[in-house]
C-alpha cells in the first residue's frame, strides 16, 4: 500500500494516504504550482529554527525527474507491510503549505532540508531549517499534515491562496 502511493506521485499524479481533508487542497495546489510531487507529512513542534516532519509514504521524484535514494522498511505504526524511507536531498530548498481544519486559512513557509535521520517514527523523515520565525510558526500551526515540495514557490503559492479568497499566514 505505502509503496503504491509513492509510484503515482512519481508519475505526476497526486496520491495521498489517510489525509485529513483540509490537507488535500493544499497538496493539490502546491503540486500544480510547482509541477512536482508533494510530500504529505506529520510535523513536530518547531524549535530553535528547525522542525522535523515525517510520514510512511513519500514520492522519490521530488524534483519531478530524478529518483532520490530510498530503502524499503516496514510501516512504522503497524510494523507490517512495505514503506519507503526516502533520503531527500540535504540542502534542498523547499516550500511548505499547511491548511487549517476550517478550510479558511493557510500557513506557508520556506525552508531547507538539513537532515534525513532514522528515528523510531514514520519512515521518511526530514529535518527542516525554517526560513523565518520558528516561534511564530509554532504559534500558527493548524492541521495534521503539511505539504512539502522541492523548490521555492512561496511567492506564487501565497498569491494563489490570497487570490482564492483564503486567509494566509506566511512565515
């Protein structure tokens, strides 16, 4: 199941697992603006300019072309089935978009992948250096899942969110 969601994303489709509905529009918007796959992930609490995100399914062609290295491990929560642990590129600039539960406001920020550890949690893991105020980010987080894509699309994403009539907090 988890690997099967990675493949459609790598081929240019939007395929997401067990998502809260408000994250789906954020992922779809980010995908079509960037023209690249998106990584739906669970955030941790931002601290000291960094935040860690993780999930047990992830695309490997995050740049839209090249395969990032990966190994197949078990799904974390069930310790059953196959899940990719994608080693996304350290130093890669990223755009993050997070929708709130009321579908009224989005949170956006840019960052950079600083690490890809392997802690006992969801398998694909990113340490992200936040390009902005991590204290404000911690205060403004909404939703259960963030959407991440390779590249700096913050200006275009923010424009599209505002143009669509949603509230926006950009870090």
